[in-house]
C-alpha cells in the first residue's frame, strides 16, 4: 500500500480524524500548560475554596473551571495532571511494547522451550485481572510514581507478546524468510530485518489503543491513592478528591472525568481508524 493511499484513507476515516484531532488538542494543551496556566497547581487558598467556574470572564486569569476544596484552580490542575497522566501512559506503552514485541519475536521464531516458558508466563499473568494485580503490587511496594510505572508495565507487556508471536508464527515459514536463511542471514537479522517490518501494523494498532488502557489503570490507582500522590495532581486523584463534593460542587469531578473520558475515547478511535485503514480486506 503506497503512502498516498494510506494518507488518503486516514483523511477519509472518521474514527481516525476524530481521535487524532482530540489527541492533538490534548497534547498541545498539556505540553504548553506552563505557558497557559496562571496559577500554582498546589497553592492553597482557603478564601477561594469551592468557587464555581468563571469560564473565560477574565480570560485565563479567571478560575475557568472553578476551584477545589483547597482553593486550588481546577483548570490548572487539570492541565498539569494531564501532563503526568499522559507522560506515564506513553512511558509505559513505549517500554512494554518494546519488551513484549521482543519476547513475542523470540517465542514465535524459536518455538520450543522459549515459546513454552514465555507463553506460560503470559498465561499466569493474564489469569489475574490487571487492576487487581496492580493494586496488590502497589500495596506491597508502596505508592510512588516509579512503582506505578513498573506495575503498569508488568501488567501490559503480555498483549504485545501475544500479538507479536501470533504474527511471527504466520510469517516465519513464508518464502522470503526461507530465502534469507538460504543466503546465510543470522536469526537476529531474520527476526528484526525480515519479520519485524511485516508485523508493525498490528503492533501499531495495539499501541494506539494501549495508551488509553494505561491511562485508565493510572487513573484507577491514583483514585485509590495508590498512584500519583497528592498534592501532585492527576486526573485520578482529582476525581477521588471531588467525589465527596459531587452533589454540591460537581465541577471538581466533571472536569477531570470528562478529560479522562475524551482522552481514552480518542485513543480508542485512533486505533479503530488505523485498523480500518490497514485492513487488508478493505477495497
């Protein structure tokens, strides 16, 4: 498929364009958050606590989305919290995808003991719900950002391994692989130069949707006070703080909740759009 055809299909895919647009806007906001926000995200002001949203009545100097129970600006904490949530998600997906793909290549290409050990380990880990295992590990290791990243990586590399292995099994007996063996190519070269480029499409789709899953896990752990610790903002702990005020001051929950929903939905749309574009059955 030529680059021109791919680009044209991407532009025609409603799912891809909606997801891409939302993600682009979100990334611009969180990356340039220090230039946008006018308040300290951790500065308390009891005289300004629980103020309703002022929207843009005084531009960015107003409390656009109101203040929380400690008088902190919700809009500021929303953008700064988004930086942490997205940074953790991208870090986790980058490390987990590389680790899982390499293990999938090894399991699928070599087979035998390597395949048995790797896949049995996957079966053991996948038999335990990811969130449950993450909560258990965080409770043992302690709640901090480093442990949070490690825990999410442990629970998310499996999907890349399975996707990679299944695709390698379909490709390793094809003619171009046998031709590479005939000319004396090493196993490493065959795996990474011949097979890997042909499995990037399903991995790319998997990665695009995994970012949303990583954000959900991070937000869930932060909601349970097992992730990013206050006063550092994250969407999860903002929702946790605001739930006590949901009936009287709903903006404390709605702002991070809507941001979380839109971000996860956008990454799912992006993955669905990529799947539609690269579907070999599509005319």
